[in-house]
């Protein structure tokens, strides 16, 4: 056991003796965050907030834990309230700026970042400032004077009009995993095989019918259900390159740079064909133009559509996958044939898939004849991330027991079932929202799969 694990174990033992000690629980949560375990930290921040619900530092910690897990909507809702708290200080504003940037609202992100640093210079985030185009050095008076006649965009002085550095082809992954490493989702795998894998493996058949090799699939569903994992496995299945694109790889606050970044990424994928180009949180890059207040986002969407259509380049052999938790926010133009013409629902894993996931997670760990199917029945509605939480919590309990008795004890079915009983499926909140869209905004039956799943 590492020194960090010893420290965490000691803190947990102290909390066992003093469960209502808020500063101690906060210290444990912050230690878990420092170790890169935001999911465990979230649980501790939540527990502390039940004891001290008005504690602003705990709220900021919880919002940061959400943000580091990619629970952007949770973090955003909390951060929006935090910046209204006078005692929140600069840290809340910088966190809010990071979330706004991730959501594509660069202008507001700049304002919030500057506000946060003005309140507390110690919370400055140089990487975020660089992405926002904010200079981290104080300009001279001469620079300020010259700025009025120089490069100004949307009322802000631009530091440089130089081209952004291009991503290296070394960033293109060659995943080793394949569909055999993905538990369940057989219907989804079949759809991907037909749309993406078979055209690569049997090009002569598709050529005979005049069908190009390539196209797009958009996967949607609750977070933590394996959309990114499945995309990477798709590339591994056909031994193709894999280029994962996040929001920060594309968005830039300066007019025209976001479109240029997007074009460069498509060009990189074309140079490495066959290549899977994967867009995570695609709703942030392809949001409905009807909801936009400025033209900048519309220009990016038009560029995105043009790249997918291959208007100036050959997309044959370019396979485009996208994932989103909010497909209802994606511009309808992306659903036309030749773009994301397959919209596939990725549900939480069913019982056999949950059992397979648990087997994979428990591989090479000390177990005692675990009945994976029994535990799977106890975890209905759990996502893959929820199952990981079950295993992690079980391991922590076994470590505590091992320290008490001086020897490691194997994980049992009872241990896993007990841990599962204390965890609520994180997918429920998503389905509550998705159900409303499926019932009242289901043009063309695109969300019928959600209703079908809820009736099970």
C-alpha cells in the first residue's frame, strides 16, 4: 500500500471515530481530489454538506469534483449559484469560466476568469488563460495605446494573429482493444459493423453498389455507459487510427480560429485513413443554430457540416463517431444522410453486460467465488461508471478490513452486493430529462428507443 493510501486509510479511520467532524471530512475529500479520485471525493463532499449545507468551500469542492468527472451540467448548476455568494471568492469564478469554455461560451468565460483573478490572483490558471487568449503578463502603457489601432475582436485586444500550432500526427492513436473487450451492447455493435466495419473489411462489395467507405454515427445516452470506450474499440476492431476530439481542441475565442482548428483536425484524420474521428460532447460543437445569439457558433457549424460532406476533400475511409448526453441540442442538419445518419441509443448495460463488466473489473483481484450474475441483478440501471464505484467502494472496505486483521481478505459476492445497495444509479437523472424529450419532442421517432427502454 502506498503512502497516500495509508494517509487516506488513516483519515477514514479517524472519521469512523468522529463522523460529524466537517473539517476532517473536507480534508479527506481534498486529499482524494489531489490523488486524482474525484468520484470518491464527490461522496465525501456530499457527506460533509449534509452536516454543513451552507459551507461555500464544500460547495466549491463538490463543483470541482463534478467538473473533473465530466459531470458538466451538475458542475455548471452549482457554479452558477456559487458566483452569487460574496464569500465564494475568485476560485468559484475561475471554475465557472472553465465550464463556460468547455460549453463553448468563450466570451463569458473570459469575463468570469478575469473577475476571479481580480478577486484572488492566487487562483490564476495559466493553461486556461492561454486557451482563452488572455495574456498573463501586464501590458505596458504603450501596448495599451497601440491596441486601439491594432487587432481588436469583439472589443478585446488580440495578442497575435499567428497560426495556432498544428496537432502532430503522433496524436493519432492505434487502440489495441476491440469489440471483444466491450461487454454487452450487441445490437449497437451490429449497427457499427454494418455502417463502419464491413465497408472497411469488404470494400469490393460496397464498391459494386457504389457505396463509399465512411460515414457518421452519433451515439447518445446517459453518461458513464461506454460511448467513448465503444468508439475506441471500433477503431481497434478495424486496426484504424483513432483521433479523439474534445471541445478545447476546436474552440478558440478569436474569429475564424475555431473553424481553422476543425479543418486541421479533419485533414489530420484524412492523412491517416482509415481513421475514426471521434467527437465527444458533440452537442457543444454542433448545437442548434436556432438557439444561438451570435454568428460565431453558426460559422463553426457550417464548417463542421462542410467537412462532413467532404465538399473540398475526399472523406472515403474517414469514419466519424460522436457522443452526446443531450442529442436534443444538436442541430437537425447533422442528422441528414451522409452526416450522422445513424443516431444510436447507448443504454445502461443490461444484466449480462453488467456481469461481464464486473468480471473485467475484478480480473486479477483477490476474489472468492464471486457470483457476478447475482450482483448484476442487484445493480439494475447502473452505468459502467456506477459499477466501477461499486468495485472501488468494495475494495476500500476490504483494505480497511485487511489493515485491521493484518492480512488481505478476498472479495465476496456479499461484499459487492452490500456496496451496490448503498449506491443509487446515476442514470436516473438523465432519464428524467430524456423522457420529457421522448414524449413531447420526438419528431420522426428519433427517441423511440428511450421510450422502449423505459417500458422494460
